[in-house]
């Protein structure tokens, strides 16, 4: 009976190491990204997964409209990679950073 457990012990140890070094940190990162994407607000400076830098003009449940230069572009929320600067205040149509 003891030799059966010893046979599987290396596999169990490998799984535990993989969980703590790979799976758990990846799940934590995914959770942080989801939280960041749900907390987007008008005036935030962001970068998309494609590398486009812009300022959030409008936020819907599934989309985000960005202003980049003279263009306004609409992206899925999931396309937002990071917020580079949170807006501090929004007054009417003007964005104050």
C-alpha cells in the first residue's frame, strides 16, 4: 500500500508546483484585468491590446469608444489592455486630467 502512494507522489508534487507557479498567478492576473475593464470610466487614458493609445469617451456594457487624435473608434471592452492614467474629474463635455 505504501509503495502505491510513493509511485504517485512525484506526479502529485509536480501538479502542486505547477498550480502555485503557473495556474494560480495566471488566474489572479485574469481577475485583475476583468476588474480593470469593468471599472473603465470616461476620461481614462488607455492602451488597447493592439497598442492603440486613446482616451475613453463613452463606455457601454460591452464596448468602449476611444478618442485617438481626431478619430473616434469603438472597441470591445476586452480589447483594453491597461489603463495608463485614470481621469480625475469629468465636467460636461470637457475632460480634466
